[in-house]
């Protein structure tokens, strides 16, 4: 047998691909229902509207539509805070009228 040594070129390193990490801007574990429930206690119409939007956001998160979920969460939060503000304002007015009347 005739043995002839061959020189092997070093293997080229595998090309690196760009990182494919997905950044989620919305916490997946949160339920986002605390403010809508509090708003229901303060001002029912705004609380119900906010609760519906929060539940819709959970559905969007479950299907992976993060942009739509983010919009629903922001809308729900804004409406809930407005409802809480209206409820507190009405409570303060009633308290002031009751104490001065």
C-alpha cells in the first residue's frame, strides 16, 4: 500500500446568524385585571369597559399578537384610571355635601 499524506485545509468556521431573540414589551404572566376590577367598584360603566378590554388583551396575548394586546392593555388602563378618578371625585363631592349640609 502506498501512503501519500494529504494536507487538509482547516475547516472554515460556521457563519454566525443574527440573534433571533424576541423582546416582549408586555409581561405575559400578569393578568392586568386589578385596575379594571377596582374601577368597577368606583364607577361601574368605566370599570366594565376596562374589564372587557383587559380580557381582550389576554386573548391577544394567548394568540401571540403582542401589538394588539399592548393597545388593549393601554386602553384598559386609561379607562380604569379615569373611572377610578370619577368615582373618587363623586365620593368626595358627596362627602363634602353631607358634611356641610
